[in-house]
C-alpha cells in the first residue's frame, strides 16, 4: 500500500481508524492504530459524560477529558511515532471548545462531520500544526466547504473524508438514498475526486481523498483506492480488537450479529443512523421510551420534547454492555466479525488480503 501524505504528515499505511463515540475509540484504540502506521482517532463525543468526575459542568468535563485522552494516547505511544486525530461532530454543543482544545494540544488531525464545519479554520492560530479534514457525503458539500474556507480564511482542507451510505452511526443521507446506487460510495467517489481536483489545480495544493463507509476487507480497500481514494477510513473493523476501548459485551454484539440485525434507525440528532438491533431499540419502536429531561444539552439539533430517548446515554450504556438501555452503532458489514483480535493482527490481515487481491488482478 502506498503511504498517505497529508501536508507534512506521512502515514505509512493509508488506513484511518474512524472516530467512534461514546467511549468506543479512546486512547487504547487510537494509540494501537497509530503504532501500526495508520491514523488513530479519539472520538470527542460524550467525553463530558465519561469524565463527569472532573467537573459538574458537562462542557468543562468534556474538555478536560479530551486533554486526558490525548495525553494518554501519546503516553502509550512513547516508544514509537504515529499520527493521532480527534473526531469532533459539528452537531456537538461543545464543538468550538473541543476544537480549541485539540488545536492547543497539537493533535495531528481534526476530523469533523455530522454537519458542515464551515468555520473550522477560524480556530487555527499562527503556530497551529493541526490539519483540518472535513467529513462529507457529496461533491456539493466538498465544493461548499472549499469555497467558504478559501474565501473566508484563505485555507483549504488538508484532506477530505467521503463517507458513503454503508457507514455506521449517523449518516449524511436521506433514508431513501441509503439503498440508491446513485449515492453509493463507488458512484460518489469519482465525483468528489473530480471536484477536489479543481481546487487542487487552481490553488496548487494536494488534497487527498479518504473513502469511508462499508469498507471491511483488504479487497475492499484495493477496489476503493483503484477508484481514486488515497486512503480509507474503517470503523467497524476496529471495534472487534483487543485494544478497542468498549466493553467485551459491546464487541461481542458485533460478533453475535447477523446481517438481518443491522438496521437503520431515526436518531434524536435528526439524521438516520445504522445500528445493531437491541432490546432497547425494540422498546423505542414500540413507543415505550421518552426522556423526562435533558441533563447534558450535548447535541445542537436534539429536541427533548420530541426525542424518544437521550442518545448520549443510550450510546454510553451500550459501550458498557447494557443493551436494555442502549444500542451499538455499526457499519453495514459489522456482522462479518467472527473473533476479537489485536490491532496488529487486524492490520496484518488487511494488508495480506490487499496483497492477494492485487496479485489476483
């Protein structure tokens, strides 16, 4: 596999581990992926809940928790060099604070989706080293971001993640588009590559495209990179690793899942999401769930009066293995997981599969 270059960062293996909240990808997983030559990513979602002991204020606790996770990741990588990122959803109420913290802690990359991060470059200082990578679902979204960033901040994305409709978690598509071939990753990728190339040529800047959503095997990686991606982002594949920060019960929910168990849900965030069916989701469908109050105000677009449940609590409970009170987000191919293995073994399997697929031609 050809190394991925993002600005002055050299990523030996062009694999980015997707940011997964709440508490699925923290310092354990991020440091292990970075050590193997990929990009390890900490999810900033819900850190105010995970680190509530640090402060009674949700936003302050989240910021302190993020600092702790970044420093823990670096501590675990002391013997090796590696690239680490933070995933910060635009929809988070504490988006600005988390971005400022990531930049001041000099993380290598901020990945940002679940909305268009139109003001992301405004947080950079003259001495900032952090690369900015928006996550998009269309060529149009890329164009809007590139134009806004260039006009308002004289800045272009350092890379772009195109997340297709087979991803886990929140999806940047209407529900009817999820099975429409016109919106498949394979259809959208050449469009995004072309759109970005116009900005690359005009402003003489290299902007690699990273493809995401439903990529699970080395064969998948080869196929997608042959369509013009410079790298890939995998989330579900890294859940069933020893180093993943989720509970064993959460990991086993992937291993026990059958293809029919992976379903599209309506999230309180206002987007469709992909998750593994649980008893909790059954109760939601039956109309038995309704939060009485919102203790966190964690998502800008979440309305407590219409939300069937508190999403951050549901994801927090699931990460700890309580599926009566939560559910696991998962990509469309999560059911393919058969065992828990180390991140190193996962990388070896992906690379070997990629090589054998390439040799088969």
